[in-house]
């Protein structure tokens, strides 16, 4: 019974993706009616036309948008890890006045909707001249209370004797962090890296505001433009739109499959 329920749920969740793949494998005229249930023979051609931009006029090639999204997602992931790890390390392993107040000041930012923070963030980014640049796309989004909280929870599971032993051996705080804490945190690092990569990849509102030129357009923002462009043809090019959707789905899926074991291990580590 359990396996039957799992199979049914997998079928329900995967059916829209299957329809997208099928639609991407047909020509445009085949999609004027109902979407066929069997794949066609045009998947490779549609993918190539979508990547090169040959299927759309005056549109940023999907290959460029995918590259922009990849740079943005990697930059946000690395930036969030670089900010969150020292913050969590200081809160857990250092004793200073206002330590917990500092942590809760970071954590309480989760209560603010992202949309509320976008307008002052946009104004600061514009004043610093970082619009229409990868710096403007990445830098305002690297602060992460979620990653800081998850790292703090994992660091709390480590025995305090580790810090005492490192101090006796003459290791300084940064040596303790780099040579002891981070190697022990590899599963947790992998899990948070996957979460933050998907967060950066799926960003829509901030790239829409901060990058108005086509050179820095991301694939998530570009999908809306592709849908509008597809409707301008006498025969709507929904096959190319679905091909772009499949291409946009691949990088997070590949990363998730590659890091699946570490992701599960890292997520469950802080719960023990």
C-alpha cells in the first residue's frame, strides 16, 4: 500500500513535467489543439533553436540567460556561505555581551517579507551604481538568516571539548574553523549550498528590478518574455517555450541529484 501511494504521488507530480517534455518534442502546429501524450521527433531541434535564439526575433538567447542565472545562483550561494558561516561560528563559539541579541537580530529578519525589503535595497543598489551588473544581482541577496540559523543549529551539536582541545593545541579561532569545524560540516555545507543555489536560481522579482538590459537577464525572468514572444507568431511557439522551461529546470535538478546523499545527511544532522 505504501509503495502504491508513493507511485501514485510520483505520477501526479511528474505528469506536468512529462507534458512539458512532450510539448517540447513536437512542432508548433501539433500543439494547436490538445497536447499530445506521446513524444515527437523535434526535441533536439527545438532545444537548439531555443538555446541559440533562432526561434525568436529580438530575444536574448536562452543560452545567455542560463549563463546569467548560473552566475547569479553560484554567486549568491558562495556569498551566503561566506557570510553565514562566520556569523554562526561567532554566535556559538565566542562569548561576548549581546551574543544572543545579535543572533536574534539576524533571525528576526526572516519575519520581514522579501517584497518589503526590495524597495530600499533597490534604492541603495541604484545609488551605488550597481544596476544592470552581476554585482547588483548578487550582493544585495547574500545576507541569509536561514543559512546562519542552520549552521548555528549544526554547530551546537558539536561537543564543546573540540574547542577546548584546539585551544590547548594552540590553534587560533580561524584555524579551528578551517581545519576542524568546516571538515565536520561538509554534509551541512552541501545541503545549505543546494538550498541557496535553488533560491538564487529561482529569483524573479529582484532580477526583474535590478537588471533591465538583456545582457543580464536571467532565465526565470526571460520565461515571461518568451511566453509573450511566442504569442506574437501566427502559430504560437509553445514548443519552444516548453523547451526553454525544460532547460531552465535541468541545472537545479542535476545539482540536487548529484548532492542528494549529502543533502539528506546535512538536513537531518541538525535535528539529532
